[in-house]
C-alpha cells in the first residue's frame, strides 16, 4: 500500500465552502469578529480574547468568561426578519453559564419588552441551570402567548458540540451534532422585527437590560441563514463545518503508516528528538476520538478501529500545545 503524507512548505488555512444562498452572517472567529458574508454585518465584541478551536488551531475560537462577555451584532438591529431562518454555531462550554439564570447562551434576538405581552424572542441556549439545551421562538404577535420551545439534556462540558435552531414555515426544529432533537408546530402570526432590541452572541438579556445568561466557554463558526436548510445542508454544517486546519511545515516530529489504512493496526513513529508527549485523534467535527500517551521514544502500534473517513492526528507537547498535524484516511 502506498503511503500518503501531506507536507506543506508554508502554513496555510483551508476552508471548505459553505452555501452563500440566504447567508445573513458568518463569523469564523479567525482571531477577529469579522463577518465573512457579503453583508459585512457589524459586530461590537466585548470578549476575553480568542482561544483554540475544535481542530487545535489557536486564536480561532471566541472566548467568553461567563460574566458579561458578549458580541453585539448589527448594532442591536434585528438580523432575523424572515418567516424561515436557521441559526448555527459551535460551542465548548467550560462550566455553568452566568447571569441570573446561569445560562450558557449562543444567540439571542429579543425585544426588551418580551414579557407576556408576547414581543418577539429568539434564543439558542446550549445549557440552562437545569442542564437543558433550549431553542425557543416567539413572534411579535399582540396577544398573550408563550414561546414555542424545544429542549433536551445539555451535552457535556469541555467538549465541542454543534447547535442548530431552525424555523421552517410553520415548524421549528432543533439539531445537536447533526441529529434532530425534535420539532414543534409554530402557528403564531407576526414577524420577528423587534422595537427595543438585543441581538447578540453569548448573552441573554431581559427587560431593561438585566442578564439572564452569559456564555462560559468558546464559540466558533457562527452562522445565520434567512431560509430553511435541507437535511444535507444541516449535515454538512456539522460534518464539514468550514474545516479550518493549520497545515504546518513538517518538522518531522512523527510519521504515520499505513496511510490510507484499510484495517488493522496503525504505526506512529517518533523522531529521536521529538517533543511529542501525546497524540490526540480527532474526526472532522473536531470531536476527540481517542488520545495516546507517548511513553516510549520511537514507535507506537495501535488498533485503528474507526469508521471510514478522514482523521486528524495531532502531536502535543507536555503543555498540550499542538506541534504537528497529520491527516489519516481510513478506507
């Protein structure tokens, strides 16, 4: 079997394509809060900086401290104005969220007067104080009505997970990690254009600006569409999600064979002067498949019993810094 090693002479970042059809905003958080859509939506960040994303790229995930960090979008003017829309983003919660209700918040578009007078509210919350992930929508109807919500137990902290809330005509849908959590009928009339607004990432504001929730962790690849997404598009947002991998110049810390691999064991060979102390294997969603501690100096042979696909082998030093990345194909 021919061995395949991908070696680049200069650092590059490769981005898979995303659909621009109906794209309202896309914040990849590549060491900034710039909108990569053609709309150039403004943002006012008040965050703790940028950290490591789900692929091990440093300065590629927005850091929120759970104590007031947020990103105001579009000068607090509504981003969602259409009957159908989709909100997508990745979050790695580092602990319980802040605010009066201890929520980890991904997104809100909310009228300041969104009480039982039923002003519009759209919120996507990966965890509440009761460890529930919630997607909740209410339109600007003029009669008393509760929000239409879908909830499920929150995913674990300290892991990257993908969240997608969608309103498609007369239903709302909630997906986590590409899987449908559930849907609810939505028969409320009225639009989603609010009068006194909070439109932000990382914070759930309430009447007169009191804070219900404040994100504690990292957020990456935030997107809004002004249309329904197909099942294929939803799956691609989770499995591809604009793969951003720093392909560094090879310094020869380790090599892998066979590559591609059909079945059986895989060999990791370390250079004599390598500083690699552990190997972390990720799938294309950024989920850690398994980790290996390097207790010997030159060779590891391990079973590679995973499904077919592309995997990232990250070599980490004793401080968990990524020194080198290798791609491995499992047939």
